[in-house]
C-alpha cells in the first residue's frame, strides 16, 4: 500500500521513507494539507498530516469522498482536527501522544540564553567585522530566579536545566510535580511568580483557562528587566500588550517560538510577500526580541520518535489494533 504524507520538511523526507521501508511505500509531499491540497489524496486510504494541517470538516469530507479512511497526524496537539466530523464519517484518527520533552525544554532554554547574552546581535556584528561590546551585556543566571509556568513534562525538563544553572526555582501549576519539588521548586501563585522571576518560561497548554494568561496586567507585574520565553502556544500571550510594554523599553529579552497569529505564516517562506501582520512586523524591530517559527520540537530525536509512532499508528490501524494514540474512534470500554 502507498501512504500519502503531507507537510514533509526536506530533513524529514529520508527519515519518513526509511521508517516505512519494509512496511509500505510512502509518497512525501512538501505542501500542507488544506482545502486546496486535500483532493491530491484521492485514492489514498491512509494519509499522514503535519501539525499545521487544516483538518476541519470540509477537508475531512473531501478526504473521505476520495477514499481516505485513516489519518495519522505527526504531532501531539490535535486542536486542528474536527474530531466530531471524523467520527461521523467513520474515519480513524491517530496522533503521537508522547515524544521527547527535552527537545522543547532545551530550545526554550536556548531562547532564554540567546536573548540574555545578545547572541543574534553579536553574530550580526561580528559578520560585519564590528567587534565592539557595547549593548551586548547580559546577566549571570546563577543565583537569579526562574519562574516556570506549567511544570508538566516539558516544564520539568526545563526546571532541571535551570537547576543545573544554580537558579532559585519558582513554579505555578494546578498540580505540583513531585520531581520539581525534589529539585527545590517552590510553588507560588502566579502573581508572586511574575513579580519575583528574572526568567519566566511558559509550558502550560493553551486552554480556555490559559488563553492570554500573559495579558497586559501580567506583563506589567513582571520585572522591567525580566526575560520572557514562550515555546508553548502563541495564544498564551496578548501580543499587542507585549508590544506596548516593549515600546516602553521593558524586558531584557523576549524569546518567542510561537505566535498567536502564526497559522498561515510559520513553516512557510513569506520572504517575497508584503508583510500584512503589523504586530509581528513591529515585534521583529525590537533588538531584544527573538522570534523562531515553532521549531522547538524539531530535533533528530523528537522527529524520529514522531515518525516511528506514525509508522506504528499505520500498522496498528491495518492490523485492527488500538493504542493510546487513537483519537477516533473514541474508546468505548
Ligand atoms: P504536560 O501535559 O506534560 O504539562 C502541562 C502542564 O500544564 C501540567 O503540569 C498541567 O497540570 C498544567 N496545566 C494544565 N492546565 C493548567 C491551568 N489551567 N493552569 C495551570 N497549569 C495548567 O504537557 P507538556 O508535554 O509539558 O507540553 C506543554 C505544552 O508545550 C503543550 O501543551 C504544547 O502547547 C507545548 N508544545 C510546544 C512545542 C513546540 O514545538 N513549540 C512542542 C510540543 C509541545
């Protein structure tokens, strides 16, 4: 059987082909799965989609009409999939419920230290043979306070790194993580965390309760020279409010791997188009802001685990086996 994989990055293609070797053929497409591209899947029983695919009702119906019966999404998140429509159509939907939390935690730490030590500005200067130091002063992290917002798998991995740097550990979560407590973390309310932390890193999921958790009031409560990192979901931060604070000269550094209006921008080459997003355009003008395009998970290890799970999902579907990765049909024990 031939599987059709959408949204495959050049680095991933050989990994996907190798993982399916000896099982099934796979056709890899660079284009993402959208209403426009869904008709390409006609005749493919099994389709694999990437994190930013549009798997709304219309796309699912197009896929179903073309003969698709199983979709294996290569991500943990599935907020892009209309599970109700999938269930009504009798589709099987699987995702990847676990992969390396270290990929994201290490990237969040990289953003924090990059903005703290002005690495991008330094690199731009030295490429220009400008070897001055003015404007490149950072701070030691040892002895300073980190505030970890969400201490689940990724937050815990991030806390371990901060602990290794000798930071005081503050956490905020609806549930305390024993491993973080063991590292010496103190759980506090979010107001205290915002007020005391020199580095704040966000690791809660995007839910109605966490939507714009970092609003104007939260930003104002933070130290003027705090470092703020978001590698979770863009909707956690009110970006307009962040721009207002940055314009006022606040924050030593801000690292953003996610952005609330990233859909239709991130993962794509927009370099030849007019920039229509004024907020993002303004964000890019601040020398203390570093924006990356949702690449925190993008390591050999995490992508390898995602691809291996995708192959397992396909083999499970064909063998009629259930696993914890299956979202639809819902488990009816
Ligand atoms: P997790 O489920 O292990 O941890 C989430 C933590 O958030 C839990 O400890 C939970 O108790 C806490 N939480 C949930 N609701 C809360 C609320 N209302 N208030 C306070 N705390 C709350 O998840 P994880 O694997 O650590 O992933 C965290 C997030 O990272 C994901 O939801 C996703 O948004 C993001 N992520 C980003 C990338 C990337 O490439 N940038 C990749 C993977 C995951």
